[in-house]
C-alpha cells in the first residue's frame, strides 16, 4: 500500500502504566490535538473517538501511530488501534519504537521541556520524518507465540544466572571441580545428575578421597545409570581433583552443601519449565505461521523453538526490504571505526535492535554450523582471524550470514536444499 503522507495524521503516544498521553500532527508538523487518557479500555475508546473526529474534520485519509516499546504497557493500546474496525478505512500503521531512537531525536529540540505532552510530540514528529525506515506493529497474530518465546529466553537467563551463582559456591567447596578445564573435568556436565549426586551426597572432600575406589565406581555407575564408558577413570579424576582442592573449615561444609543442593533443585526446575515451554512453542507455531515454520525448519539444525523465536519477532518478512534491514532490526550490525588511513580491526556489534530476535538467530547459527559444512567452515575461518572473543565474534558473524539465507528463503517461500533453494513451502 502506498501512503499519501500529505493527507496522513501522525500520532505519538507516550505510554505509562496508568495513562497514555496522545499528540497528533499533520504532514507539516502542525499540532492538531494533545490530551491524556487512562491506559484502559475506556481510555483507548476515547483516543479512538478523537482520532476519528480529527481524521474526518481535516479530510485525512491515512493514519500513522507510534509509541515507545516501554515494557508491556503499550501492548494493549497498540493492538487496539491497529485492529479496530472503525479505523480500517484509514489503513492504520502502528509502530513500537526503540526508546533510544526517540531519545536521540529529541536532542534536536534544544529548548524543549521534558514533559509527557512534549515526549508525545517528539514521538509523533519522529514517525513523521522517519517512518520509511521502521517496521510496523505485527498485531496480535504473533503476540501469543512471542510471549512464549520471550518467556523461554527469560527462563534461560534465570538458568544461566543460577548456574553462575552455584559455581561460586562449588568453588568454595570443591575448588578443582570448578576450576578444571572442560576436557579435564570428571563430568562433561557439571550440572548433571551424577555430578550433583557427588557434590551434594559427599559432605566433604575427604569423604571422596577416603571412599574405596570400588565403592566410588559403583556409586558413579548407579547415579549415571551405567552410561559412563570408563567409570573407574572418572572416579580416579574425582579423587585427584579432591586431593588438589583447598580445604574448608568443617563448620562451612554443611551450609555450603545446603546452598549447592538448593541451586541444583532450582536448575532442575528451570530445565523442566523450559521443556514445557518448548512443547507449547511447537504447538503454537503450527497455528500461527506454519509456512514460515516449514521454511525455517527445512534448514538443517533449526528446530521448532528457534524457528518460533525468529518468526515471533520477524512477523511478516515483507516488512523488511533486504537482509541488511533484517540484520539491523536484530542488532547484528557493526559500527565502523575509522580515522584517516586508520581502520580498526575490532568493531563492536551495535546490539541496539531486537534482543530476542538476535538471541534466537545466534542460537540457530550455533546449531546450523554443526549441520551445514559451509557454515562450519565460515565459523572456523572467522574464529581464526582474531585472538580475542573468538567464539562470540565467529558466532555473531555466522549469524549474520544465516540472516541472508533466512531472508532469501522466507521472501521466496522456498524450502532449503543443498543449493539454498528448493520447492515452495506451500506445496
């Protein structure tokens, strides 16, 4: 749809928990109205009535609305205005803006006060001048899936935080277990069931050291359900790690043990909840965007969770004119640092885009590289180019490469094949 901006009403809404401050301007930037309404259904209906009145009175044919992405307080008003039947004639476009963009734009208004009405005006003026570079609100069709995928990231962040906290207690009790490198540890998963049993059921390090080797091997086999290839070697590594670790005062072991056991319980509960959410995402994605899911899941390494997370944030791929626009939306871009002949080798990723989309793209890239040789080769090449932040840098660049593939396949509605394109997803 081509919008006639000269006959458009531009509306900025400063959102908070209790109120929505609304400001409307025309194409020339003239203020048409400004008022405050409760952030509730009756308040939304009063905003609707005012919008309809001004659209009719000024003979305007299009409506563009913008608000900042402030927590979840703007979800209801954005959904209400974008899907209201009375506004459909005016082809409403609703934008949820990154507050950083409007904050930087506000600096151009040198003598303006900092008030809610002025903030609403800045938002309206920003959308009047910058609309073509933004992505409209996707509406409620993706909201349910988005709440699931964002909640999953919330759980993952809690899990990471709890593991980090537990490691600090583990270092106090069993310093070598926490300090050993990955290939030198007795257990590949420090947070696994067997590791948890060793750490919590043996009160002190001396209990591990003086337990006969045969008994320790039997214990490991029972807790590991006989899955260890060489349980005796694992037992010997445990005994050595225990001997090489610092000792604590005996009064400290029991309190620290209780803390570690509690952390293991929290980790187990979070892992269980993540699996539950994964099932809900798999179910939800089938009804919301089955074609898009089919396209993404045709890429080796991308499953229902990552495809759900990517689609929930992208919405309709038609909102992006290129893979560069999609990468910028995800924050997978790098600022250049150059002065004269000097060009910096290390540049920082912007990270100003959608953090949820960036997370799922990076997760997807990390999985894809293990399934597609081209991506594994690219990852290793980028990994070898620097001596600092090797994994993070290589994975971020691999994610940017994956964005090009995702944009191409979704735009053409095609499944992945060895030559990157195959049959259409609807077939």
